[in-house]
C-alpha cells in the first residue's frame, strides 16, 4: 500500500524536488510552503507521513511536529534540515519525530526512508485489524467446553507477562489464534505482532529472516535488512512450527531469549530488543529432543508457559457454537443469508471425527454457505465422506467367516470412501450399478447421499 505524504518546505526548489521524488516513487503527495499552511490543509485532509523542514519563518518544524502529534499522534513526521546538530535531533525525536534527515536529501535516501515508514504503517494497520478481530473475549476463538474455558483463563492470566509461551496441538486447532489473542490482550497490543513460519522457509533463509543482515553480507544483500526480531521490538514474535527450526540456529535463538540481544548477519554491532516469544508446534518436541533434532535447553526455555489445544473431536460440545459462528462469518463475507443448520446435518457434523480440526470444519461451512440454495443447511450441503468416511471407520475388520451382508456393507462403504463418495466410480469398481449403491445406503440408514 502506498501512503499519502505532505511536504512542508519554504524553499521552492527543494520542495519541488522532494515532491517529485515522492510522486515518482508512487506515493500520493501534496506540498505546502509553511507550517501554518500545513495545519490549515490538515484541517480538511489527512496524511500518513509529513516531511517538514526545520527552519521556517514564523512556526518552525519542531513547533509543527508538536502540533501534529497533539492533533493526530498516528501521523509519522520526519524533520529535514541543513543545520543538523545532535541537540536538535534529540529534541525532534523526544517530541515524536520518526527520524531526522540532513539536507540535501538524496532521492535514494528519501525513497529508502519512505519504504521503511511504509513497512511500519503496514504493520500498524495489520495490528489494528487483528486487535478489532479479537476483541470482545476473543471472538474468533470459540468454545464453551471446559478445556476452552481453561485456555481463555490462561490467556488472560499470562497476557501481560514477558515469559515465553509454547502452544502445542494438532494442525487446525487454532494455535496462531491463541498466540494473537495473547498479544492483543496484553500491554504490548499497540506494538507489532510479527510471525515467522519456520517450516515455510529454506534453512539458508531462516537466519536472515530472524536476525536481518547488512548490505553486502552475502551476494544478494543489496541493502541492509531488518530481521523479525527488530521488527517485533516492543511487541511479540510468533515462531510458528518451531520444531522445524534448523538445529544450528537453535543455540542463537536461545541466546536471544536469554540475553535479549543479537547481531545482524555481516555485522558485529549488538542490537538489544524487548520481544516476547511465543512458539507453536504440532509435533512431539520431546521425541525431537530424543532424536537429536531439538535442543533440550531451548525446549525448557520456550516451555515456561505451556498451552495445549485439544482436538475438536475431544470438545464436541463446541461444534454448534463454531458452526453458527462460521455461518455468520461467511454470510457477511459472501452476501448470503443462511439462517442455520438443520438438526440432522448438525448431528452429522457432531458425529464426524474431524481429522483437520476447526480448520476443516470452517472450510466445510464456508463451502456449504456459498453453494447452498437452502435457507437452512441440510445434509445434502455437505460432502459424502462425512457420512461414508465415519461409517467406514466404524466397520469391523474384514475377516472370514462373516455374514454376506456384513462383507457387502464393508466393501461398499470402503469403496465409496476410496472414491470420495462418488457412487458412479464406486459402482464401476464393484461391478454393480449406482442405483444399487443408493439402495444399499438407504438400507444402512445412510440415504440422502
């Protein structure tokens, strides 16, 4: 996203040069020639970034900075001057300036500055969206079961602590949602929430993403880049799927957690940070430790506050709440007006074993809401494998001797499961007609498929 910029400089040539550079970089830009004019314009227009000269007639850049921050503290202000001193720079920063630039301002320097500010504004915007999304008692984490009530209470009690959190549970149980809830209910909620998926990057890139690098540190390092630890300073860093972090980086991560400092790749300068670490894993980390794939000391440093999310199958009493929540969500997103789910379909959803947990349930409800022509969702709005797969799982092991009817049911249901409920393909494989399969399903109490 490109943001809007207001340039304030009483030197016409400098003003035009800076404005042209900003517009060429793709930003919306307006320029004025005094602080008084800037304040007048801001009464009718809003800006994300203000670049102002320091020395101007009447009101100077510091006075303008104070007034802007008083009226709109979210605006990012950069002071420019040809008469830079340490004292002036300190005064500007103390009054809320993002940075201090010396004139003449070079186009490349200005573009790099705007790029960094845009990155901060993007993070701020994302944080605000997530904060709204998780207000009112974690509205996206749904549950009334005992285990979920315990999770809610734990989130509240540990939110303001700096201690590391390790969230475990199968895929689709909502580990990232819990991590976000911890952040956005904490005293760090106005600071960045930064995520790194340890399983999504090649091993060679994980270190650069975590710690950043200096320009020239390696072949493709064309400019200095801040890592996730720097971006998360003051806030929270989520290390998703921590079990996949390369073993050689685990000792460096342990050092950052313990000492709160690190160095960028290619630099000897130590950077101090205040970051709260939350890690997630769907693996058994103790098995990884036993197999030499994960450091035991790192595990205990991460596992200060453990939170385990149980599979959906073990909290069936939450399914009705989740179904209604997802129906409301996808009604809004897709301009639909589904009013609920019929009892037979709800029973079908409750009896299913949900190997993909809440994520699988959400995907099925989204598809049903979008494709259904009914006011209320019925069994026909859900895929066959919810019935066939469950029924097939409950069949006894095929053995001899057994009754012909039992063997026939076993073959039909297992074949339907193999072909994802496609009766035509299953019938062809069995050498019978699709009509026969429909009749047999009716006999088994599985009609409607």
